[in-house]
């Protein structure tokens, strides 16, 4: 499969790579696909903005491995789902 990126998309990928969050374009694409998969999982009660915030926080953290990051996202998503089921935040 051939994918053509816009100049802006290429700039964004280079920016992610320059921050050291990933070592290759392949890793960035894999993370992006994982994020899309996470956003499309049925039953997620949060808003896209909440998920974007969670993803950005994890990606900005240099202390977590990728596995730790996704585990953290899952825990926070579960908490959001539980909160949604019991009512809004105080």
C-alpha cells in the first residue's frame, strides 16, 4: 500500500520524531493506528477530546514505555467509563 502524506502531515511526523518519542516513521504510524483503534472501540464513554488528551499526555511522557502508556490509557479510559456510568464529575 502506498500512502501519500500532505506536507503538513510530514511536518507533524518529523516533529514527533524530533522529540524522541519514536525512533522511526513506522513506529509513529503504528502508534497512530493504535490510537484510531482505541477511539473506535465500542463502549468508550469519553469524548474524542478526552481521549486526545489522554493520548497526548502519554506521548509527552518520557517516563513510560509504550506498553506502560497503553496500560495507563486503558486504566484512565476505564475510569472515565465508570464515571460516566455513575454520573458526571463533582
